[in-house]
């Protein structure tokens, strides 16, 4: 789960990382009140989970109450790359002397944590990585050992951070690592990390990605989850415990396991069709979850056929079959279902479905046959999908 | 022959008294796997369908001499369970748990590397390992695998592992061992570990590998295959048409560069001499041709 900048900054503050003084606003009046309290000049920043907001006009400097009111009014409701601005972060403007970059993430190849630190921070950091990779200090951190102040002091010296602020920058890095580990983040990134003209270092931006798997030990994340997505279908899927991504095609997809779901998208494409979604019901789904998945796909008006591709392992095919029967009985399914069922308890599953097979519920023997049939049905050909059409 | 397990591998099940542990642990036992005991703290002295349960792995190992553990423990306790097994001298740990926090996983895998270098962890978040007809530890349905080789299978994706076994077995091509290494960010066992073991295993004569988008495990595998594998490899990478994934800030772009896409992985594998299929069925068909020409 990605956090908004303001949530990231609030999260940083818990670990002692200095951030600009500011507040979050959902209305113009609220934005003005914050501006008055933190003191002018202020920066009014659109809160969207997408880059490039500055170029889109979503970040503005205001020196007076009138300017703050005008910018807040313009930015609230603005569309930035498909994201509507619903919140503003208003903070006291910083007199920037230098812009640096700092992040901790996982290096999957090395299986270690990775610190990246550079004195060439700012919006062009990826360009720096390409043209001047030496300017980014990369240090692996062993997750079983942790990160200490001496290591951080070494990193800031190597990166060429100004000598007068090495101690406080190193302390900030240790706090950032604590935030990364104890805060259960997949990513913590500060770009830019600024040195202001008064000689102080703080985080001017905050990019934080939380690890959804750690939700169980962070009850405080509920407020982040509440603002996580504005896509109603994805929100509804998440509440049901389904991993769903909306796409543009007309073949609804349900599969168990992310790999099989991705592979189902691949074969639908190879069969000449186009998927309406990615939906992984996960491992060990029961009948109720299967019914819920069908109900969700059914609510997508683009869907013309539904391909259910199940290879049972920890998921039991009898549960899946029961879920389909329950959906047929309780939900007004608008599209025909093409089913492929193999693996754990597949025979029981097929038995449960035997009496329900019709032109609205077709069972195919293989994943490829099922994909061709579902694509043909989406195109309006209920008898298509024969072997002969594959070429 | 097989890799990592064989017909003599003795197994305990951590979490045998839970519903998943019972279902899959007993299914492994029914398959013929030497499941000797279960472990659930506080339930020592009881049994599950005749298999004794102990309070700790240490006790279970002392009583039964088991060398492998099947960890079926919920996410909040899984990392601790893995370390308990390693500490008790278990040499092969198979953890199927899905949803272990990434920080727990990274810490645990690195503790294993540092303190228990001879212990192998398969997973987490994986289907487990099966050597058909000999040993099945995990949640793979045993009846989809066919004994006798000559193909070794390794997969990063859970259900696609079953699909791969199914494609081969349907064509009467057997498997020596199938390792589901799991799709988590920090797996205990990598493609390279499995490829190296298959290269050494005299009964394995070809390898099927199933990868997916994200990370760089397939690119590392391609490097290894190019430099160190003599046996033919067939690969399928899931996610050729997947929507672009979430962008992990600038850091993600800087760390991963161009790796991670299906195309990048398929190109890297092709360049290493791997036959790359466009779907699992085609991967099965290519493997059948290879096996028949061996």
C-alpha cells in the first residue's frame, strides 16, 4: 500500500525524521487555516499517488492568505494523470540550499536491504542513476544485523554530504532504517532530502510503501487503508479478500494464484481475446469467496464471458464448484461461465457441477480449450473455441 | 535419484493440528512420505490420526530423528517456526505459508544463511517439493506428478507448478523432482540452487522452469544456464500480457533497471540457449520433443 505524501511524513515523524511543519486539508478553508498557523510563505501540494504533480501545476508557493486561498481552490479537484486531488498538504516553505536523495528498499537479487544515498537529489534522480551512477552511494544492509550509526556516518561521508551536517544526516538515516524495518515498509524514499539555508536537514517529500502482509501487527494502518484506493471495484475486491486489477477487455478472469491468473491473461490474449480483469482468489479459497468473486466480475458491464481457471492445490475444487453453484442460484449472472478445473478434489468438483452444466456454464478439459471457448463466447459465438480455430 | 529429498526423507509437520496442516500433512503421509510427527506448542502428547504431536521441534527430532520439516503455520508465527526448526537441526524446511511480512522473511533468510548455512529453506509461500513416488512435502496434489523422470521442474509460481506437472504427466513424461520455490521477494531456495542440483542429478536429463514477471531471478537463472548447465532447459514466463506493475518509487527503477519484464526475461533465457514457450502447454509440448530425442 502506497501512502500519500502527508501520511508518509506523519509516518516519518514517528521515527524522529524531521519534516516540514504543515498539515493536511480537504477544503480551501482548512488549507487557509493551516497556512495561517504554519506561517507564510507556504507550499500548497496536491496529494496524489502519482509522480509529476509539480509539472501538472499541483504544487504552488503562496506568500499571502489570498494566494493560499487561490492555489488551494485551483488544486483541490484538479485531475493529475487520472487522479483527482481530494487532499492538500500545506507546509511552511523551505529555503533550500541543497537537494539530496535517500532511500531504503530490498535488493531482491542480493537478498539484502539497500541504502541509496546521493547529493544529487531532486526530480532528475533516475537520470543521475543512468548518466552518473557513481553519484549514488549504494550500501547493502544485512537484515539480520540491522543498521548502526557508524555505518550511517560512513555512508554520508562517502556520499559527500556536507561535513557540518553529517551527524544529523546519519542519525536521520538510522531513523529512516528503523521506519523501514519496524514500520514494515517495502520502500522508504526521501527525494529531496534538503539542507536548508539555516543549515538543517529534513525530508521535503516522503514516499512510503507499506507491506500489506504486516497489516496484522499495525492496527494504526486502518486510517491509511481507508484512503487507499478510489477505484470502487478494487476497493470492493480488497474488502472481499480478492486480488483484483481492472483491465479494458471483455473476458472476465478468475484464477487461483497470481501466476496462473497471469498465465490465463496470456492465453486469453493468445486466443485472440482481451481480459477484463486480473483476479486471483488466492490459496485456500472457500465457496463463499468464489461466489463473491463471480459477483464482483458480474458487476463489470464490459464482461461478455467469464473464464474460471482453477488448478487446486491448497484450494479445493469441490469448494470452488460449490461457490459456482451458489452464485448461479443467488446471483443473476449476466455472462456465460467457462470453467477449467484440475487438481485437489477435481472429481468431486466436477460431480457437484454435473447437474448445472448448460450453455451458461461450460466445462472445458484444458486451460487452452477454456481460453479459446471464453474468447469465442465473448465474441458472441457460443459454439466456438474448437481445436480447429486455434490457428 | 532426486534432488533435496528422496524415499528416505523423514518429516515432521509444524502446525499438524491446524486444519491446513492436518489436511496436507496427512495427505503427504498417505502419499507415502515418511511423516513421523507433528509439532504444536501446547499440544504435545496428543496425536493426529495416529501421528504423534510434540510441543517443540527439538523434542520431535530427538524422538523421531526427522531431518525435514513441513511448516504450515500462520504468517505471524511462521518466521519463528522456521528458525525453531533450523535450531533443532532440521536440514530441509519447506514453508508454504503465504503472507509472511517481508521484513520477517528477509531477516529469517539471512539468519539461516549466517547461522545455519547447511539448512535449506524452500519457500515461503510455495507449493513445496515433490519427488514423484518417493516423497511429497507441501501442498502439491500428488496424483498430478508422474514418477520416473527424466524431467526436473522448478517454478516460482504456485499453481503454475501444478500446471507444469500436469502438462508433462498428461504426455506421459515423468519428473525426477519438482520444486516450487515460491514467489515471495526473498525465497530460501532460488532457481540457480535448483538448476545446479538438477545439473548434478544423474537421473534428471532436462529441466522445465516456470518464471513470472518481477524481480531478477530469471535473469540470474539465465546467467547460470549459460555458464554452467549442459542439460536442456525449457522455460515459460507468466505475465506477458499483465498490466504494468506498481512502481516502487525511484528506488525500484534504479535497482531493477530493465529487468523484471516478461520480455526481458524471455530474451535473457533465449540468449542462454533456453527454449522459451509462450504458454505452459507449449512448454510441455517442447519438453516432450526434447525428452523423445534424448
